[in-house]
C-alpha cells in the first residue's frame, strides 16, 4: 500500500510537540479561499510550472507534484531523524491536504509508526466520516483539529463544504481521551467577526477538558500566493491584510477566557 505525498518537512516545530517530521498528503475535500497549500487539493499527481533564474536569465520548468511512498519509505525517513525526534520528545505528523482522504494508508502508516515508538499526530479539517476517525483513534496520540467557521452557510461559502459533522467528530475525538489542539485560522473579513469568534469561544468553553490541550490562533498570511499561478488557480485573497500583532494579542486574550492555553501560531 502506498500514499501520495506532496512534501516532507523535516525538523518541523509547528505541527505538534518537539521536533517532528511532517508528511503532507495529497487530496482535500475543502477548497478554502485562504489555503496556503493549493498543491494539496487535488488527490492526483499534478504537473506544475516553476520559474527559475540563473543570472539574468529566467526560464520555466515543469515539475511533478506528488510522490508515492510506502509505509517502509515513511519509516526509513523517520529512522534518519530518530535521534532528534527522541531528544526533543517529538514525533511524526500527517498533514495535507486532508490526510483522511487517504484513510486506509493513513491507518496502516499510523500503526507502523506507533509500533516503532513514534508519537503520532494527525492534522485534520474534521471533514471525514466518523468511522474513519474511529479507525485511527487507537493509533493517534494527538489531533490538530481545525475550526474555520461555525455558521453553516459561511463555512460552505469559504471552504466549499458543509460543517455538519465536523463538530460531532471533534466531540467524539475529545470523548475518546486523545489529546487535541484546536487550530483557528483567523482570516480578516471572513471569519474574524465578533459573532463568529464569540460562538467559537462559547463552543470551546463547553468542550473544555483535560485533553483539549491548546488553542492555536493562526493569523492569515500570503505565503502560498505564488503557488496559485503555478497551478493555474485563481487567488481570491489579494484584498485581505494580515492581522496586526496587536489584533492577535487581543484575540489571544479573548480566547484565554475559556481557561484553555492559547498560543499565537502553530
């Protein structure tokens, strides 16, 4: 069995505790306006155009995005980083895209990672069947769980899918006792209005438990903008400004009222 992965990030420090290796898996059912990994949306291998410069000359080259990895391939990569992972109490994270799009491979690789002593994390939008989550829960130490918008119509507009079922999956994972870090992407003009933020705060207050470890506030950025041209995709966030540091500090204080630890960034 193989999984399709578009990027492998070694020495990652923002995708769970310690030093980690993060595997970005291809395929996502969402199409968020602010997505900074558009190369992870398609579940297929893709051709992309990259501009390169040598001296004063610029030229374009085609590159294939997405490579198939076996479970043994994953373990071989992790073994090379084991000393850093162990010394930092780190592990391995599966992100995307949406890793649940490749749930069968994800299950097998999580089993193998746990059997080899690695702390495992899954970074997810929550948009998958409850059965898929139930299958991986025994082999996942930490879930990084996104909440993008609580209003169903706004969630549909900005992500392309309904949020029905997402919160049920969050409750189920928390009930299982697994550690969860909730991630809130903060997008000015899209989901940072007082009504939505208050609703999210009330939800998280109601879900507060020992294994809801942290709230990560993720400020909007345009780091992925250049990728859209490479994949011939429209970029819809040109008029959106990054939240100021003052605004992020205000929001950190706002969510600290839940009694849950809050961090700006991943």
